[in-house]
C-alpha cells in the first residue's frame, strides 16, 4: 500500500501505539482520584501536557485537552464569543476547515456577524481586507495556519500585529501545520491555537487548544473540574499518553522527517509536471507545506483518478477528507478562483513520515499511465478548456 493521504490522517507510529497499550495494561485510575492509582495517571497526563507545551513554546497550564481538533476550533470560537457578549463579530477566512467554517455558519444563525476574508490565487488571505473588516465589535479573528487542501501557509505573525493593534483576540487552526512547520506560539503571536494528535502519527479523538495565559474565554464543556474547569469530562487518558508520545517523537525526529518528506515531494511534483501533460498545480509555489501537493488533471473527474489509483493500492484524496462523500466542489479550490469544472479534476497527495523513495517511483510509474488511459476514454476535450 502507498498511503499519500497524510493530511486526512496519519498512520499511528508504532512507538505511540506501544506506549498507549502499555499504559492501558498498567493504568485504569481516574486522574481526579486522590489515591495513588489516580495520582499516577494524573502525573502521566501532566508529563504529556508538558511535552506538548514545550513543543509549542507554551507553559503547561496553557494547554487544554479536547476531543479533537474540531472541538478545539469550536471551543475557541464559542468560548471567546461567550466571554465578550457585547462584541458579537468575528472574522475568519473563506478557506478554513469545516471545523471553523461550519461553526461560523452556525454562529451566523445565532446573530453573530461573520466576515469571511477572501484569498488570492495561491490561497493566501487578503491582509488589507482583513484589517478593514475589524470593527469595535470584533472579538476574534480565526485564520488557519496552513490549509489542509493546498498546504498554503498564512501570514499569522502579520495578522497578529493587526489583531494586537486593534485589541482583538487571534485564534489559529494549526492542525495541519503542527509538526510540519517549525513554530512557537509566542513567535506567531496568537492567543489561541488548535492541534490534533491524529495528524502527527498519534491516536484519533484527542486534540488540544493552546490558550495564552490571561486570555478571556468561557468554559466550553460544563461538568467536573477537569482541564481547569473549562473543558469538563474525565480525560481521554490513553489518548493523551499517545498524543504526548507523538509530540515527543516530533521533537526528536521532526526536523529529519521534514527534510526527507520535502525531498520526496519535490521529486513527485517535478515527476508529475514533466511526465503528465495538462496538469495545473494548485497552492503557493513556495509558501506552503511542501509535503502537500494539489494538482488538477484537466478533463478528468478526480474520483475516477482516485479509484483507479486505489486499484493499485495507492491512496490519495480529492480534497478535504470531511467532504469526500459530498458532491460539493471544494470550497477552497473555488476560493482560489478555480472554475468548478477544473476544481472537480483535482487530487491532493499528502506525504508523511512513512513514505519512501519506492513509493514515489511507483506513483510516477502508475499515475501517468492511469491519466493517459482515463483521458483516452474521457468524453471531455481538454484542448477546449
Ligand atoms: N482543522 C484542519 C485544518 C484539519 O485539516 C482538520 C482535519 O482534517 C481539522 C481541523 C479537524 O481535526 P480533527 O479530525 O481532530 O477533528
């Protein structure tokens, strides 16, 4: 199998699953319990929290565990709006993940004014538009760090300067950038930042929200005293252990992984561009997560390419994993100005830690053949486009 859908999810690293299964065998205590078997688990959670805080350049108390990246995003938006009842305006972008976009849509129905900042042809947001959208009633700006479909990286530091000048809080969805871009929360200048374990070779169903100390935010899940009383519920202890180990591995080998992935992706990109006619690369040429490659293959349906590749056990995506089964054309590709008929021809390949040189060789052998065959039987005349 050749797995090229690492932006959808990553395979769990064997060291992570090992650590989790050992934990599950040895510990069942509730971290809120005061006797030793509870205390031990509490300490283990604290260690994982510390590792994640170190990786982000944050302090331990600034990390709140959530049930997913999606929950972290929801927490940021709802939590801030709840804290500022008199400021019911937020600003986001047109290319956010549904975790933010659908939440913003929902909030609009609850009388929150949402401004969606447009992007250019590469998927970079319009900073002037953003700046001019801020009003005295704006409580939060939420702009993703790196886009899941294109890999394009947003100028979060510049947005942070604008947000600070205007006294507006800044959240970034760093689910795709964490582990792929070297950053620290202080340098980005954000108040809130979302991450998720299953994008970094950790388990599914565990994420975290970084909340800068002193940030005014209301509790998101009400109940017990867990997570500083702002995200109640008995902790996903084994998930947290796995998350901590995944982040420890990032600290240990993230730089080496990144260099290797970038080299492989460069070879794959250049190979596709030289071997396949009528392809269009989508995303920023430089300012992007290099392991994410999005191509339009003129004249073809992306699903047909995806299925043909799947018969060779090569797995890619037609865009965001969450919209895979919907008929909708990717909102991201539309936002960068692709016509729906071009957007429908687009495939995303996202590389990860476990991809090899042989994977790239195989794809560069199989893909041109598949495209050629599909174009032979395709009814669409690509020269017309
Ligand atoms: N934000 C971005 C940019 C993502 O790519 C994803 C996952 O696809 C999420 C949020 C949601 O994370 P999770 O799957 O942990 O809910």
